[in-house]
C-alpha cells in the first residue's frame, strides 16, 4: 500500500508545480527589464543637470516621473501577461472607438493641451496622456483580428483598402493633423509589416507604399515648416543655427562619444546645446556618454525583443495569435528604428520617443501594455491559444495536424493504435505450431 501511495504523492506534486516559461518569454521579460533600468539611468543623466540649472527642484523630477509611470506600466504588463487575451476580440472595437473619440477631443480648444505648437495631449497639469499612443495599439489589435478571420483579404487591393486602410487612414490623418507625423509613420510601418506577415503580395504592398509616400510628401509640402525640416534633413549643417540645430547637436554628441564615451553623466551637449535630451534625443546622450559600445548594447536588447517576438509569432498555434504577436513586435521595433534613424541622421526628425528609454508617460504605459500582451502569447502552450470564431487553421496547426496524422498512421493501418498483447498472442500461437 505504501508503494502505491508514493507515486500518487509524486504525481500530485508534479501537477502542482508550475510549468517553466518558454525561452521566448524569458528573453522578452529580461530584455524589457534591462531597457527599463537603462532608461531610468539615462533619463536622470539627460535631465538632472538642466533641471537644476533651470531651478526645477533637485534634478530628479523626470526620474521620479519615469519611475512612477514605469512601475504602473509594469503592473499593467504583468496583468496582461497572466490573462485577458480571450477578452481582446470583444474589447477591440470599444478600444478603437474610444481611441478615435480621444483623438477628436484633442482637437477641441479647451480640452486638448497645446505644447510647442502641437495639440496632442489630454489631462490636467503634469498628468497628461497622448491618445495617439493608445491608437497605435488599438489599430494592431483591430488589424490582427480582421486579417485572421479573412486570410484572402490581403491578396487583393479591394480587400486591403476596405475596412483596414480606411480605418487606419482616418486614424493617421487625425494623428498627423495634431501635428504628429512621426506617430503616423510608426502606424504605417507597423501595419505594413503586419500585412507582409499576413501574406500580401509584394507588388501590392509596393503600390500601397508608393501611394502612401506620395501622400506623405504632399502633406509635408503643404506646410512650410515641414518642408524646411525635410531640407534640413538633407543638409543639416547648412541650417545649423535654425531648423537643423537639433540634428547638428545630436551628431556632435554622437561624434564626441567615440567608442566607449566620455563617461556616464559627463555629457556636455545635454546641458547647454541639445534640445529634448531626455525624450526624442536621448540616444544622442547615450552615444556621447557610453559611446558606440552603449548604442550597440541598446540595439542588442531591441534585437532580442525582435528575435523572441518573431519566434513567438512563428510558434503560435492560431492565426490570430501569430498575427497579433507579429504586430506587437513590429510596433515596438518600428518605433525604435524610426527614433534611431532620426538621431543618426538617416531619417528626418519625427519626434518619436525611444521605446522603454525616453521619458514619456503615455508611450511607456502603452509599450509596457504591448509587451504584456506579447508575453501572454509567449507563455501560453500551443493547445490553449485563442482562435477567433470562423478563423481558419494556421500553418502551425496544419503542420501539427499532419504530424499527428502520420504518427497515428504509423501505429496502425486502420488509424487505431494496436491493442497491447495482440502481437504477443500471435507470436505465441505461431510458437505453439
């Protein structure tokens, strides 16, 4: 009796023991924590000296704000990582409608908050929220659900321009009119990557990209200051005392850092020359203080997120989970690359913050929520991932089904497993003869 009890107790212990997290989950979680730690250090380094000189407290104002919203974002990330993916399809229409409502509210005088000529925020005092950040996530959720239930939709121009590009186009127009062309470009690049994963023909994607590029150029040329920014991007040193000042100072900061930098906290550009050092141009401060080595370390962490995110998408059991994981990964990476390219002078200045690093409460909260959803998909087994009603099986499901059918067929021609002892009975009978 005692020997029978021991295996049952061992089985009960093994059942109560939690399953180990997949390696993709651990990579995503670790890379995010490392980026947040680096962000806290660099936000304090980039902002403390200037705030002290301007008499704004003891220099920790932006650090306290970053840590506070980062802690709130981590709570949101953990909640979304543990559950709630099943509710997403039902909540997505409401979230999308709410995001549109907030974008319209931003345009209303007395409700939207204007800073430096841009009306992008809602809120009171220091507690401000940027609705365009929420719209980015809402559009990824909407596009993933739409493309999952209709795999043939991205194959034709009519299928793409129907509900997807009309909704996304309206959202990008509202965001760009704030004006915030950078966030509109992040949305466009993210949806382009999502369409590519969904199977859109490259020729059709090229046509859509060409039309979009023409519209962006027209949008830029309508306003003189946007055209001036484009001119400054081509040759910033010719406009170093005006529209090209920020680009030039960023390049000076990067050039001053060399390979290993001048030392943490020792940047000169952040104090006297570089505007928005703790937000849009925090990468230039990293380059000056930590050098090329620091920038490469940062890019390595983003590379880990891209690697683990795409592996999560590839391993997901349903088409919706695959597209959602790919879209969430693309959202983080498109924003990171656009910021890096702008600071390095490869792309025009867009005002997009560096994910998980720049000081920006709205961006930090939404990006941590994005990571929470990605962790949720990475942590799930292939058997309990969500499939939308009417969703066809994904390639991963087909592959697993074919492998299962092959293994069943090997066990017996009629598709059923052999009964134990059947072969032994025949062998005994032949031995008796």
